[in-house]
C-alpha cells in the first residue's frame, strides 16, 4: 500500500481503517520515505530468485553469473578487479572462479607481464553467456512491461546515485 501525505492523513483518521504494521509510507515529493530498504530487498530477492531459476538450467547461480558477466564485459580480468567491482572479498571470487573452471566456462591466462593470473571465458563460457543473456533479456523485458519509458529512465538514473551514496558513506566512515 502506498499513500501520499493527503491520502495518509485521510486514511489515518478515518474510523474504518485497519492498522497494518507493515504499511509502506511514501510521501512522493515530500519529506518522508520509510521502509525503502524492505521494499528494495523484497524486489531484489524476487529478481535473484527468477535469475537463479534461469541460470540453474546451465549449472549456474547469480553469484557465478556475476563473474561471467564481468569477464564478458571487460575481457580478461584479475580476481582482484572482479572483487573490487562487486565490492566483495577476493576469497568469494576465488571460490566462484574455481567452480566456473570446473565447469570449463573460464580459464586462466597470464597477464602481459606474466606477474598476475587473469581469467577469460572459454568458448563454452561464451556460448553459455549468450544463451543466458538472451533469457535474462527476456526477463528484463517481462518485469519492465507496462512501465513507461520516462519512469524506466528515472529508475536507471536513480539507482546508481543511491549506490554512490552508499559507497560515499562507507568512505566517510573509514
């Protein structure tokens, strides 16, 4: 349930309302935004569940897909680069890479100077990526269906700003 301030005041003082403790209050254009994290986490979990269903057909999970996605996008990469990009610890990426190597989706390669180990997609990895990417594109279209382009654009502009605010706050606390 989402109410603007005037609707909330009418609802709050009506004699027929039922108090719901998990009501999300959103005053658009106003001062108050409550339960944003709960709403976002519910959405995130729903998306991850759907992605895991799609990816499971190929022996993947979302966490493994993140590595494939990064390497496809950026080319041969170090584990540190991937960990930094996703803001996770390197051992987490190491475990993912080990599983992807077992599935023969990525392989190790030497860097130009030979000091760092890098990973890249194998031919099989590129094929699996293409198939999964098509299915994920279909899912993205499905979940964005009926949402006007201007709202989609607003969402795409706001999410990185929220992420940057979170990252900046973490830097302030160091």
